[in-house]
C-alpha cells in the first residue's frame, strides 16, 4: 500500500512540475429573441463557467468545464442550467502570441425552472472554436463561441424528449492560468 501511495504522489508531483495544468474560466452574456405565432419574447442568459485542463502537448489538451447559466425570459419563468462538459482541444494555428483552437465537447445539462420546479436532463455534443492570447508567461485571455451543437432533453415524469440541432453564436470571454 505504501508503494502505491508513493508512486501516486510521485506521479502527481511530476505532472505538476511539468507545468502542463491550467485553470481558468469564462463569463458569458447572451440575448435571444423568439418569435412564434406573431408574438415574441426576449431571453437574457448570464453564465459563469470555470474550467481546468491538462496540456498533453503544444497541440492537444483535455479538460472539463462546469458551469451555471441563469436565463430570464421577458415576462415568464426564469430557469437555471447546470452543465458539465469534458472536452478535447486541438490547437491548429499559432500567430505570434495568439493561438487558435477547437474544442470537441460532449456535455450533460440539468435544467430547472425556478418558478415551477420542473426539471429536465440533457445530453449533447458541441464544436467550439476559440482563441487564446498570451498576456504573460502564465496568463492567457480566452475567447470562444459555439458553431454547432446537438442536444437531447428529457423531462422527468414525461414521455417526451426534445432533440435540437443549433448553430448558436454565443461568445464567452475569460482568463486561463497555466501552471
């Protein structure tokens, strides 16, 4: 048992010393106007998404983002979305201090209507291109959007599911600290 613990500790110290871990996060704000049968409503969404990851090489990284979004429809119920999104990142271009990447991300989402306590579970997949700008040796500015997403929702107690393909244009901006 001591040998396993010692090997695990040495592995953790080796990975930490190689300076390939990163912590970061982003905030996002979006508005969306929905028109249906002559009426329309505007949705405002605010979100915060902390993330952590590991740079496998200069080109590939893996990580996970855990976020919460709060949506306020015009005059209707508001709802909260929690999501967990592991991702695989590939960097495809470097231009001076700027790096361009694409995240491929499956996700799990939990929607809760804050007024009626109705909830739904969602599973999906998204393709998220973005960029990172080196501010210092350790700190990077990060921008990302989603160009394609697939999502399947199912509500507890109901036999219906909602499947959605979308080409959203929600921008997220944040910082990333490299260890």
